[in-house]
């Protein structure tokens, strides 16, 4: 009986460590290139005057989109851009990760991302620009539990399985709404912050399983498994 109890304990440990509920699967929302790139700026915002103040970029780091002055425009923290009509399932993840790089002239202290679910609930994720730099792309994550609900939908809570919209913007109140916004976006993904098991931990689980099974496995002498004529 003890052997069976030990086996059950080991199986439970394996499910806990490996995540039997299917976590640790990142879900890409946008790569700002081929998958759901920014498609519109809000009418009347600083990102839409005189035309959309974002465009694609290509350099040694890859592809993406950047917010820069275009046609005499001046994108500030009071504007934003996004994509409508999505149907994304972000279930199994607990944080939103943004990969970005600041551009010269940026004055924004926050980059904000909004997510909207099918019943109208809107979450706002705020990333301090101190997490990013002008030299390389950096990633920062904000947990869903730490996001701010800016609009409550018809159903309580945020439906992770039906995300219909995302938006990037600055903090509207930063610098009275006039702070210049200059940044490049490379990736926006829902991720799990649950660490994956290390090889050492997996080896420990394997050994535990072996010792748990040993008392209930039939015992045989080594000679039973030696083919006739072979010498030990």
C-alpha cells in the first residue's frame, strides 16, 4: 500500500511541475509586421494628424512598426493606434509582454497597451519607458492581475478566450498630453510567468518515480534477461 501511495504522490508532483492545465504556451497578439500589425490611428488623435503617424520599419534587427512624425505630424501621448476585429484566445497565460525600442526624441514615461474582450471589458497595461532603451529591443511584462480595468463589460471579469482588439498608446496625462511619443514595436504576446522545470528537477522526478515503482514491480534475476549462450 505504501508503494502505491508513493506512486500517487510522484504523479501529482509531475502534474504540478509540468503544468497539467496546459500553461507555458505563449500566444502572439502581434508581431507588428505580418500578424495583426497596427491598422488604424484614432480619428482626431495626434497619431492620426495629418495622416497615420506610424509606419513599417526594416533594419538589422528585423521588421516591425514605429511611431514617428510623418507628413509634418507630431505623435504625442494623447494619441494611439490599434487593430479591431480580432478573435484571439490567450487562455493559459498570466501576463502581457511587450517588446519595443525607444527612438530619439521620445518624452513619454509610459507605453500603454489596451486589450478588449468580446463583451466590452477593457484592460490597460502600463509599461514604464525605463524598461526600454534606444539601442536594443527589450521586453517587459505586466501581469493580467496588475492591469487596470478601464471599462467594465456586460460580463464581470476579462474573457481571455475572446480578445477582439488591442491598442498601443501613451499616458494621456503625461506632460499635459503633449509629450512626444517615439518608439518602435517588435512584438506583443500573452505569456506565462510560471517557470519551466529545470533538467535537474525533471531528473529528480524521474528517480522518484523509479523508486516509487520499484516495490510493486515484479523482481527477476538478471540472468533471466540474458539470451542463451551469452556470458555475463
